């Protein structure tokens, strides 16, 4: 039984194992974006509660980690929205002008860095395809150089690149569509 199936079926031991495996990574993700230890701890707890409560919606199409970080973005956006509303209400009660919406928008955009989504999509690639993609896109190797390094044909490298781009595009499209549904 894999992690997704176990959690979807309500297996607390599998959930606990996933928590033990990923909670530090999730905490660091929130800490990087909020810079507050207490807030990152709270958001991490909220995320795992949300995972358990919405376990029936888990999909076998994506890894547990990918789905968890999609949920993490949702939790973070909710947090930033609540924080913006609280700031606006506080400034109104205090007799001050409301904080500019642009600051909230900047925080939201900062939390949804495109690089995070790209890293997540690349992480989903099969090992050889991932290696080919990274060598080409991040290290600038030619197809011939990659073929020589990996002892495969140039045609194989081209095939891996084509499939990698399609897979990444598909995952990123899915992620962006998911995020668009969260907008008011």
C-alpha cells in the first residue's frame, strides 16, 4: 500500500509516517515565506490537518509531496488573506488609513514564486528525464554532450527533452488552474 492509498483509506500509521517524513520540509517552506517561527509552526499544523480532512481527494496521479505542497500554497494564501484583512481592520479601528493593497499583492506573489512550481514539476520527472532536462536547461549542455555524458543516443536525449517539457507544462498548467480556482 502506498502513502496516498493509505492516507485516503484513513490509515493513521501511514499518515504519521508521511508527517514524520515531510513536516520539516513543509515547516521550512512556511518559514521561508513568513519568516516567523510561530507562524510557520501553526501553518504546518494547519496543513497536516487539512491533509487529513481532505484525504479522500488525494490523487494517484501526483506524488504525496507534490499534493502536499499544492495544499501548502493554499494554506499560505489563506493565511496571507486573513493577515491582510486583519491589518486593514486594525488600521480602520485605529483611525489610520488602510494599508495599501499592493503590499498584500506583493506578499502573495512572493509566496507563489514560479521557481517553486518549476522545481516541483521537475521533481516529478523520471530520474533520467530529470537529469537530461537539468543538464540541458540549467547547465546549458548540447544534446550531443548530454548523450555522451549519459551514454545514450542524441535521439534519446531529444525524446527525453520533449517528454520532459510536455510533462512539466502539463503539471504547471494543472497547478495554475488549481490556483485560479482559489481566487475570489
